[in-house]
C-alpha cells in the first residue's frame, strides 16, 4: 500500500471551502474581491476532487501507471478523461495517462482548470536512481477536459510538496518542505505565478507538519502540529500570521468563514470566526447514551455537521443539525473484500443537493515496480459510483442514480 499511503499523506481530512466576500463600494469592487479571493483546492476525499460539473479521480493499471477519470454529473457516466478517438490509454500519447514514477499523483479541481500534484520522494534514493527527473515534485496544469497539459512548476530532489494547494486569479499557493539541510527540514509557503511559473517562497512560518486546510479572503488557513492540531491564518500579500483560537486532537474543518472542530469528550461542536476570532459552541446529543471510541468532524453541509464515527456496530456517518440533534445514517456499501470493515457510505463529493457515493466497490491487486527488479502488490479499489439526494442519504433511503462506467 505504499503508493496509496504517500498519496493520502497529503490529503486534507475534510471537505473545505472558502467564503468569497462581496463587499460594498464603488462599481466593480465586488467583482475584484471575488477574483482576488483565494479558493482552497480541496481533495474532497482521499480519492479525488470535484467541481460543479463532476468528480475527477485516478485509477491505476497493472503496472502502477495512473489514469485520470471523470464522473460527469450531467450524463451520469464515469469516463476516461481523454477525447482522442480509438485511444488505448496506455502511454503518454493519452492526455489521461500518467506514468508511474515512484510516487502517486493527486488531482485537484477548480472551476476552469485541473492541477495534478506529484509530491516527490526525497526519502528514496532508489526512486531518483530509477526515474530521474520524472520523480521530482511538480505540478501539472490542464483544462477541465484534460487537454492543454503543461508543467506549471518543478521543485528540487530534496523537496516535497507537503500540502494541498489554493489558487486565486493569478497564483497557486502550497507548502513545500526542503529536506536538504543536515539539521532540520525547512518549511516554505510557496507562491507560483499561474502565467509564468515563477516561484517565490516564504520561510517565516516554521511549524511542524504545516499544511493548508482552507482559505478565507486573502488568507490561507494553516494547520500544524503532531498529536494536537493548531491553526493560524496567513495573509498571502502581507505575509502576516495570526493564530486562531482553535486546538483539536482531530482535524478541524473550514467552511463559510469559520473554523469548526468537534470536542470528542463532550460531543460539542466549536467554531471560530475567521473574520474576528469570536468563538461559539454548540452542545449536541452526539454522545448521549452511547460510548463512541472514535469521532471525526468530516464536513459542514447545508443539512448540518457530518461526523464519521466508529461504534460497536462498526463505522457510520452521523449528521448533527444546527440545533445539536443527531441522526445516524445506516446505508452501507457492498464490497468484494471480506476484510473490508469500513462499509459506511462515504461522501466523495457534493453536487447541489446531491451526494456522490459508492454503493459497491471491488478490490484488485496491481504490481508496482520496486528496487532490485522486484515488485510489490497493492490493493486498488474500483468504485461503482452513484448520486443520491442529501435527503435520501440521511433518511437511509437507497434511491441511487447509478453512474455508468465507460472504458
């Protein structure tokens, strides 16, 4: 599972969104603020990333190479993101095909572009000996149809892209960790010009496990820490950093101008305003009458707070509404793997009032190249996707609209 572990290590643990401000003022002010607002390119799940049109994700072939696929909400089809007729999708002539280079790839979707992140592998001499420059950390930009692929930026062999990214109308922002120094790794908040690929780096924020988890206005919302998570807002223009009054054992969620976390001891949901730092707390019945050994706030939706939990009956989704009342979702996914115990119906992405889910999944083993001519086996999951309304999801009513897999 090495490749999947590398991929998941970069993923944010919750679906996050930024609040786009529309202030008052002279004509055109609101438009400029909207263009300048930073959007966090969240990985909606550890598998892929979506926008209003659909959901993008990678699958792997028998040799570990990656193939970019697209779940089209309009047609309810899951297709290879390739418009070339009679394409076999087996080499670099296919715009959806990416060669295995020792590390996995992540796809991040915005409204008008896709960004493919290869994190790099500074910890593995074998990867660079085998794949050379192809193993370097880099970001590729392409159109939403996979066309017009271009390498936006490339980093050094001692560096790794250690966070998901955010964008505005001019730049992309991410975190790069440089392991080249003998004593301690250096953390850099990196700005990449989307037009030229020019890079600038700020090393003023040296915190452990620093990563971007959201955005608000002109600020990146940063998470850091091991064991306990700490949060701060970083202004990309002034480089100013302000700590937020939020500390949590599990990851917090950024949504609609606030930072939210779950108190696993009391079941309360705490929020901190990103504008003025004011804090509120919602008491819930989440833990009433039941011992739940593991809880995680996964998302904030129009219906309420989505919580993932491990109970005595297994893993499940819980919805805490804005009054603090909890509903348990009981639908589960079918699986071909008998050891697959986490059968709760995962929300991969949201589309209006619908959720993209996978009512069933299949496991296959691929052989990925390793050192000394060896290969290692990796279990790859193939999801059968479907859309379901949020209402049906939380009522545990299986009114699925199946997505047809093509190719």
